[in-house]
C-alpha cells in the first residue's frame, strides 16, 4: 500500500504541469524554484519567468477549469503543497486563507500583465515583482501553515493518526455511566499531540471536518458493536458526536450518517448529535429539517456550551433539542458568584419546565458534584468522574461504574 504524503516532491528537471493539459490542482511552492514556459502556435517557446518559495502555480485551472496555459518545470528539487479543485471549492464556502491568497494572486498577476503589455508602469528596479508581492501576502495571512496543516490532516484521516477518546456522562442519582462524549485527538508523527482548538477550526474552514466526522461516527459505531459483544447488558449506552455547521451544509450529511449506521448495525438511538449554539446562529441550510429527521430516527440532540453568550430560549422550542450542557465556566464559578448560581439554577429549571435533560460539564471536585446533586442536576461529566480515556480503557471504567448484575 502506497504511503500518502502531505507534500509533493519533484526533482530538478521534472515537468510539474504541461501546457494544454487539464488542470486538476494548483501547487504552493514550499521549497525550490520552477520555470514557466509558454509555447506559441508557431512553436516558439517563451520563457515567462520563474517562481520560488511562497508562490502558487497552476491556480487558474482550479478557478476557471480551462486547460493549462503554460508548462512548468522544476529548476531545482522542489517541495510542493497540493491544492485540489475540491479544496478550492470547499474553501470558497469558508473564505479561508487559501481563497484570499488565490484571489489576491490572480489580481496581482492580471495587473502585472497589464503593466507589461500596456506599459502602465515603468519596469524600474523599485517596482516589486509579482513573486515578491505574492510571498509578502502569503506571509501576512499565514497561508503556508494553513495549507500545510490541511494537507497533513488529509493524511491523518487516511493513516490512522486520528483517535477517539471517550469521556463518560454520569447519572448524578445512581453514579452509573449513561453515555460518552467522543472527543477527536490528532497524534501527529512529528509534532506530537495537536490540540483540538488548533486543528478543528482548520478542518472546519477547509471542509475536511466532513470526512473527519464520518470517520468519527464510523469508529463510534464499531466501538459500540464491540461493547455490545462484551457487555450485552449495556445496550442503552449512547455516544454523543460533535458536528459543525460545515457538516450540516454538506448535502449528503444525512445520507452518509444513515449509511454508516446501517453498515454497522447501530441503532440511531445510540448516537447523539452534539452541536453548539453558534451552529444555530449561523443557520446552515435546512438545519431544522436535518435535526428533525435525526430526532425522528431516535437520535438525541445536545446543545454544547449552553449559556456562553448567545443563548436564546426561542430555539429550545424551535428546534428538537432534548439535552443542554451547562458550560464548565459556570460550574467553576457557581459556588462563589451568586449571579452565576442563579443562572445555573435557571438552566436546571428547564429540565422540569420544558422536559429537557441537563448535563453539567467540567465537574472537577466533590463539592461541585455534591452541589449539583442537591440542585437535582440530571447528569454530569468532568475530571471528578473521569478524564477522557482511550477505547481500550472503557471496559475497566464500565466495570467500576456499571457492574454486571450477578
């Protein structure tokens, strides 16, 4: 099996792209230099210039779907980062740094053509070259790191660098584990553990979160299948999976979700859809219809980080939400801040008044747990009960919290 790599390597003298060919991708030059040659109709070759680190080549083909307008050959050993048509199409929706860079490059090169052909500006030594302008702009928006991380994340999905850790959701009344939240982790072979708050935004901006979410659901289903074989008494255990607005914007979101459940024989009730308030604010297309269909199938709908700035009671009846998570920042402050305590009590009152389940996040000590139990909080998760654990540790955790009846 061929090992995928985030970078494309070309030796000196190799043709990277050929004039007239269909262009399926562009490249960001990380190392090395390339030469650009255009062949005229009479066979004359025009050397249009060179490009080096910080430049993009082949960008027009992924914008207008026209054949390559030039042949590009590596003048030195080159390391290139690939930007495919699909990358660009997804990026247009998110307006991430790749889109901004390509738009800027096209504009600058168009202006350069005008300058050269119409002599709008003199070719003085003080006039910056297009290459210098491109590199300067790329540095300003930190696009190199964005493209590199996106390419490496593609490899991560395909080569088992991603793992899921599971944090238990515990009943405050019985202490038993009712479910787990699946938390994605990325173990980079060179950088080590990359924090989710670094790679998740990148994955959302680039659209790669769609494939990552499918990977997560598939792995959760496989974990549940193994759990059912070892602990058939725990078939009511569920797992909540986090989804983003990008996931909901994907036309095949529901189809893919249902297919994965069917492939693994997983009941829809075992998967809970966890979203944030921000997703509802962004109003992805058909979000209510999508959530309604998920709920009709038996999936739970959880709002994460409830109360962190955008809360609106209106969406609690507008959308099919059955569980709210009280943000951990409130749990930290509730014992020392009467206003925060009032807010926590108000959220907990929704459990009885609107028949909504409540999970307290980030419970870290026995006093927080004791107080939440006194306030009749349904469920909680946090380090007091357990840190997120690897799949192989779930069996021991469940024996401790959910012992089998003798």
